[in-house]
């Protein structure tokens, strides 16, 4: 086939130069180390604007192990069922079903992955409510679960920005059994509350036997590393209904109060 393209003009080198690309369309430029701050801002703005379009005012953050399966061994099936039922309860009674003029309150937000995060998103979906998945890009690629609302399913590169979005609208943190990632989110929120960077919200640990076995918080008090009153930042529950009761009766859930201090 004959090449019918016009011959290159005298300015072909200029037209082909990377410097001539529009910055917003120049991936090499945007992914350069010097633009880290720009990428950080983009991760904030993209999720912020999508949440605003869905009128999401506040969330209930649910974390737990990605390794738990619906029909897993031991306590796994019970944990999955409880996270699923809590997602349904909170979405039905918390204001996530609001639409139109009323903002959506207490929308379930998870890390977006499988396991107990999937279970909470699934419960919300079964209630007919939207829910959020704040996914993170990892060396072993995490895929979003099939139950978070597609338009509210995000992918972050920066853990710090992901954590900010998890914390900034949270009316409560519900922590199901998990490992390092779950512990990280739990202690991040506790540190923000303890230091006054975030207003006090309910932090509820599900399956008290698991958490008392994993962490001896009394020993941390006895050694003077935290104050006795810091233990009051934590609550424990062993049923989905008990979790919701703790959250629904907490002063911190009032929707007209600022969620994170400036």
C-alpha cells in the first residue's frame, strides 16, 4: 500500500520533541520524581470530586483481613458474615440511602480489597446503598472487590493520601480481625484522636477475644506508655448489632460537627 502521508515538515523535530507535549498529556513528565507533589494532589482531588458528586458527607470505615474467606476455616466464616451484616445494618439505618437534597451519611468505606473489606461492601450493596473502596497499588496487584460502588472505587499509589481519605470523613472506625495492614489503620486513627488531630469517634474492635489475645493494652498502661484514659478510645463488640449500637449512640456521630480538625 502506498504511503499517502505528507512528508515531514521542516519543524518535524520540534513537533516530535517531548518538550512540545501538553504537560497534562505528557506521561513521562507527570511520572517524573519532581512531580510527586502534583500526583499527590491529583489523588486527593479525584476522590474528593467523585465523593462530592455522590453527596457523601460522612463514612464508617471498616477494616479487616484481606485473607478471610466467606467459607474459610475456624472463625473466618463468622467474621465474614458479621462484617457483611454490619455493612447492611449501617447502610440501612445510617443515612447512606439518602438521595437528592439530603447528603449521604455513614457510607461504608473500606480498603476495597477482598476478605472482610469485601464483606462490608457486600452488605452495603445488599442494602441498596453505595459504598466506597479505597484501593492501594501494591507489588502484588490488589484488585477491587465486586461489591463497592464502581463510581466510588478508587486506586491510590500513596498510602498517606489513601489514609487521609479514610480518616477525613469518618464517623467511626470498625476493625475486624486482621494483620499488619489492619493494625496500621487502627493505630493511625488512634494516634490522630489521641493527639487531637482528629475529633474523637468510636473505634470498635470486633471479636473481643481476638483483640485481647493479640494486644495486651493493660501492659502498655502499666509501663506508662499510654495513659489509663487512653483505653477509653477503644470499644469492643461481638455482634454486628452491638457495633451499630455503639456507633449510633455515640456523640461523635452527629453529622453537623466537623469530622477532622483543620
